[in-house]
C-alpha cells in the first residue's frame, strides 16, 4: 500500500489586494500539479483552547519513494482526499549515495 497515493501540489499565483499590494492567489491564479506514487501518513494532532473556541491542528507527513524527487516548496500547499494542507518548515531532500535524491519528506498541516 505504500506509495500508491496521489496528491495535487498547489503553488500560489500573485494577485493585488484592494491597496495594490501583492498577495498569494490560491484560486484561479494558482498552479496545480498532480503527482502519483507518494505516501501521506497522519503525524498526530494537537488541540489548542483559544479565548472562544477550540482549534484542532492535524499534521501529516509526505514521503516519496526511493529515487523520487518532488518539485515541492515550503510555500506550497498539498491537496489530497478533499483536504488542503500547507507545507510547514523545509522540504527535506535526503541525499542518495553517489549523488541525487534518495527520497523527499515534508511535514503538512491542514488549513481552512
């Protein structure tokens, strides 16, 4: 069952806000790339009690198989199973003996 999942990498475009400042465009201006043959697993979650509501943060970890690099940046989002997740932190590209990439790992967090 490993490495049989598909995801969509979402890279934001740029749009102007009402003041003319640049902001990320996650809608029609975004680029979407489908990638197959990866593995996304739950990484655990946390619960935070703010002033008026409880917030649940769900974490995931994305893995690629041996020898597969992935055009994924820390500013990207990942869509899978109707869920949108933000890449958190740096994308880890583990080196292979003799050069190249052994595999890629990235931490993800659900976003609204």
